[in-house]
């Protein structure tokens, strides 16, 4: 389609042909999102480009909608696991109704980053509940690593006979470590749970 309101930056001509191409990108930990890639071709000198920055605007709009969908999905996942938005706000010392604002579209890059971290490492919620106590945190990290190791081993080995003794020994060491540290500090050992499936 010919355009008469755009101007070629190379020759100054105003007769342009507008082209549209549907393309996509993907969020980190999120779904694909689609947007219209726009460019113009000058009918006089054949210079090409997105002279009105329409592609950038389309990209930003589609990206924000996809981010909002991801935020809703993460928060709904926590809610299904009985982790309320109020509880998350309390343990991470966020102002009241912060997560409601995020869910309604008023979110920041740092808020999005926090939710991605929690979706990837949900045991951090337990750490936050214990005010990031260093002993509790160390034990939680080790327990989460063993749980991940056990899940990977059970998938890799069929049956997982070779790993059974190591799993028992590792779990025993962690339990002993947690109990010893609990006696020393008075902090209960962590009950690490995966709140949100990955």
C-alpha cells in the first residue's frame, strides 16, 4: 500500500510501500508472543526501513501482554499451592497489594525478575519465611539440590538401583546436618517443597 505521510530519510520522497510481516519472540520462562514487523520501501530510491518505529511499538506492546500473562500464570500457580499473594507480600516485605497491582499490569522489571526466581526456585519462599537465616538457607539449598538429584536419577536409571544407597546416605547426612544446626541455632530444619511445577 502506498504511503504519503511517511518520508524517506535518504531522498526525502513521500511515496512509500508499506510491508507487514508477522513474527514472534519468546519470554524467558514464558510463552511465545507474536507481533507485526513493519517496514517501508521508498518508491523513488528503494531505501528500506521502519521509518516510523512501528515495529518497536508493536514489539513492546506484545511483550508486555505476554509478561502480564506470565505473571498471572505464576501467581495463579502459587495460589493453587495455597501460597497467597498476601503471604508472599509478607515474607518478602512488599507493600500491601503490590502483587495485585502486578497482576493488573502495573509491574516492573525487578518484580518480573523476582517472580521468575520464585517460579524456578520455590523453596526460596521457605527461606524468606525464616527471614533468610543463614543456617536454614544452607540446609534448604542442600535439600533442594538432593531433591533435584533424586528426581533426575529416578528418570535416568530404570530401575534406579545403583543410586539408592547414595540417596539414603545423602539424605541421612543432610538430616543429621539440619538437626545438629537446629540444636545449635534453635532454627527448625526446612521443609522444602516445590510450590510451582516447572
